[in-house]
């Protein structure tokens, strides 16, 4: 198997943002009279607008997204890199990689700048595709922008919707068990528990601190 590029989800993979997002969704759910647990289960790996549509069809997803973004902005200071993220991204210098996220550009750029994480040349955000995760469009777009076949892209994801999207795109899907169990990420080709494990896996494929290999 040849791996030529790495595609990272952001929340739960590169940024430890679950606590902040949980507080945001709990506050939003309470204000809207919704069950926080049911709402939370539908947030992972998905655009906020899609979650809103599923749990509160009577609300305007675009308007609610603005409210959610405002709440998230108040939590920004508590969001830090996942352990091992800086070292992993540094090791990929010179190798093709991208971020593929259901989040917004403003949020990601702000947190990467504040925490010192590097941004890759290729970044795919929720608004860049018509159909978000679990549809494969976002990963297909990232592979296209990198000029690499999807089958040679290794995707690191922590959410079932992201794993489903990666598999549907024809990528090699690696489940990172930071927010979900291995069973929940059952569609992944394999699961790992840390970014150190991801780095070791990429080294085995000849990726990292050099050009990708077989």
C-alpha cells in the first residue's frame, strides 16, 4: 500500500476541543429546550448547521450557526493542541498533508495561530463542499487539491461520520480514539489511541521527515 499524503480532521484530532464544544452545545440546547445528550451525540464530525437541522427542524440553521459561533468564541482560550500534534505536524514538513474539517475557517485559523500549529497549504472547510461528512466530498476535494489519488491518502479521524466519509472517498481511514471507542469507529481500517501511534504508523509507511513512500 502506498501512502502519499495525510488528511487530518481538526477537532478531536489536532485540537482538544471536546470540552469547549460540549459546553457550547449544552448551553445552546438548554436555551432551545432540547435534550443536551441527544444533541451532543449528533455533533461529532458534522457541520453545526446539519446538527441543528436534525434536532430542531423549526429553527434556521444559518442563524443558529451564528449563535453557536458566538458561544464558541467565548471558549477559544481553553482549546489546546492534542498531545503530540506539534511534533507530528513538524515531522510532516515537506510531505503533502491537509486538514479536512466540518468547522469554520475563522475558528481553525485563530486556534492554530494562537497555539502555534502550522497550517498546511490545502485546507478544506465545511463551506467548501455541498455535502459534508459523512459524504465523501471533503476528502475527495482535499486529495484533488493535493494532486494525490484518494487511495494514497491516509485520513486521521476521531468521529464515526468522518471515518464513514473517508472510507466512502476511498482513503485509508485511521480512527483516533480520543472521543469515541474503537467499536464506534468500526468502519476504520485500523484504530490507534494517540498521535504518537499515528506518527509511528506514518514512519512505517515511509511518510514523515521526507517524501512519502510505499
